[in-house]
């Protein structure tokens, strides 16, 4: 076979790069900015290969104020990071310094191909306070099952230079109707204070469903964080299913299901019974599977339509889970697969083209004859 | 009869051996008359660690077939427009083996132009989140995405839970017919960076 073009060779005799992992510990430090502050941070960096080289580095807008005890290690090492902050930092907020360790690329002596190297980065967050009053908050609420109280986590950081008094409120809504209110008394927070609150919302009386929760903190400015809260019950919902099947062959039959229980549901499967005016034509099962809380999955079985004529039938979808059954009667259709008539379109186009050619040809012949007749008459004259 | 020093040591050794043998299989039973509570403090330092369990892709050698402007080869079994290249090369496999979630970013040291050259080359990756679903939250590269030489976050987070801490990364090259010819003796380095 004649080949033209470029010959591109990725020559590798051996995979010269060993599988590599890289680690760093601990992974996070945080501090508030103070003029000319000096601090040291100790990290351990490691490579799974005891002879593997590790390069270390610092990144971020404050990296220029960082000095590393070493530039590289072999196998494992203790890295000391010296930080000497400047007199001022103009921009308030979090300034992140990343301390990274990566496999040394010089190890990758391979000649060609694509090699992967791993890197890992720990962070040192330097918070420069905001002038005046300023807080930041994080809020999460955890889904529960019906009859349970939902736990929530609230973290409030006073990142301003002034003290504040706050009383956060958590509200639970359904369709914009407020159902629950929980007041949290935090009171006075000094500058740099951090409060972490883990508590419960009294959701045990609420029905299953999806609710909106809002955290509101007002300190002159308003912070509002919305989170979805799902209250589950032991139920596997059928959300969709296949209903059109081609006759004369085996078709996949898909049932989309959703676990509405805030716990894992094991051994979920479906049995499908196809009937025609009450007479059972066939039945089949899907493989069983486990479903994580709130997970959506497809159960797939196979519907043999080889001997079932075209028409409308009733399918009884039964989804089995934890000794329970969710049942749904639906209509399904067996039909002849559509005939591939693309060739007919091409035949039509070709016929049209031939017709146009014939018309043009006839027109030209008539025209030529007329011209000949006219020129003959002129010659006779 | 006085015992000398070596006899004393010998007898003591025999007594120790006898007591040791006698205690084999012995069970101590009885009532506890006093109790105390032991407190064990264990501090697990957060540790970030990622592991390339498969970290080399060898496409081998090949050529663009006559009449084609380029050839496409990837680690998902595709080879079109060319012959020779190995489309059954393994994907990269990457695992979070630390005890914290990290964000995961990818970058290369050479983009398609500098790695492959020629007209409209392409050097792409795709994060496959199938063997341990939910391992790549917010996957920004579920379809083939061109590599860049700066970090592009692909998973955030890349969790550490054992059931969902592993992803595969497939690589695709589009090699133009006027690409760098001859032996390409350079390796493209893909850096996977986990950041806490």
C-alpha cells in the first residue's frame, strides 16, 4: 500500500516512567495578616518511589515572601516554609499561597509518547481583614428521611476590623410558604472571631419532598445562602420508560428510576409483564442493582418482540425494592420499523435531474431547427 | 550447697522457660474489681496525595495514509486516517490516595503545535468517570478537550473516598500529514495537580 505523508514515530523501548505518587502533609494552614509577621510552616513531602525525586515550589501572589528550606528531595523529606509578610497588603480578602510538590520531570527520560507526572499542592491562606464590618458565612443542610430532624452546619467568620452582633435565622420554605424558622443566637463576635455551629432543624413533622432552606444574617448588610433540603421516604420512583418497540426482534426495555430514600437501596430490579386484553404475552426481569441515596439509574431488560404482532399493548412495570413494589401500568407499542426510503429520495432527485436535462435538450433542438429554418428562408430570398 | 553464678543463671532460665510454656493457651478469668477508662488519642494529619497508577502512553509509530490531511489516534481504540499507531494503548489512571478531597487540574508542557507541528494538530484529553462513578465531580472534560500549558481544573472535588477516588484520562492526537517528520524523540508531559 502506497503511503504518503509524514511518518511520525513515537519510539519507546520501555515505559521509562514508573507509576508515581506524590504526597504532602499537612494540607492547609491559615492565618490573619499582620504587618511584618514571620512564621514557619512544616510539611512532609513524599514520593512512593524511595528513589524518586521531588521538586518543591511556592505559588501565589505572596509567594515572593516565601522561602523554602529545600528545592528538592529524594523519596521523602521535611520541608520548612519561611514566611515573612510585608508591612502592608493593599487588597483585603484571602491571599492563597500554594506549596507544591511534584515528581521530577527529569526522571522521565522516555523518548517519545505521553507521560504523566503527579503534583500535589497544600495551601497557606493569609487573610487580610476588610476595613469596618465584614463577615463571611458557610451553610450546609443535610438531607434526611421522613420523621428525622435535618442537621446543618453553619460557619461564620468575622473578617472585618470591627466587632459585630449577629443573630442568624434559618428558614424552611415549600413553594415560597415559610414552614419553619430557627433563630440562632451568636451575639457579639470580635474581629477575627470564627463560630462553627452544628445543630438540627425540626423537620421531623414535614412530609417527604423537596424544600428550600435559607440562612439569613443581617449585620447592616445581608447575607443570604439558600440550600435545597430533601426529605426522603422509602420509595423508588419510576420517572421514564421505553414504549416504542420494533417488531421482529429483541428490544431493550429501559425503566428510569429514582431512589427517593436518603439511604442506600439494595437489590432494586424490575419485572415487566406485557399483556393484551388481559392475556399475558410475555414477562421478563432486569438485573438488580444498588442505588445510592437520591440516585437516578436505568433498569434495562430485554423485550422479545419476535412473535408479537404490531399493535398497542399494556405493560405492567413492577419495580422491587426492600420487600416493596412500585407498580405502574403503561401502554407500549409494537410497530414495523420505518422503511429506509433514502434511496427513493435519491431516485426522485435523479429522475428530476434527467427530466430537466431532457427538457433543455428538446428546447435546444427546437431552437436550433428554428434558426436553421430562418437561415434557409433568408438564403432563398 | 552453694550455687555458683552460672548455675544460678541456668536455673533462672529454666524457671522462665517453664512458666512461659505453662502459660501457653492459658485463659485468665475472674471478676474485675476495679475499672478504669483508657483514652486513646489518635490524630490523623490531613494528607494530600495523588497517584498515577498508569502514567505512560505509547502510541508507537505510524503514518498518515495517502490522501488524508491528518490521522486521529486515541486511547479509546480509534485510529482513523493513518496506520501503524497503537490505538489500544492504555489510558492514564489517576487515583486520590490521600485523606482529603482535592481539586484536580491538568496541563501539558507542550501544546499540540509544539508537540506535533504541522497544520491544525490537536492534542486532547478526556476524563472518563466510569470505573468509579462520581470520582470526578463537575467533570469539565467529559468530551475531548484541547490541552493547554496552564492548569485547567477538571474535577472539583476529586474525592478521596475509596469507592470514588479513581479516574481514567484518555488521550487523543490528531496528527497532520505535514507534521514533524521522523522520530519524535520528545515526550509530552501531562501534569496532574491536586490542590487542597
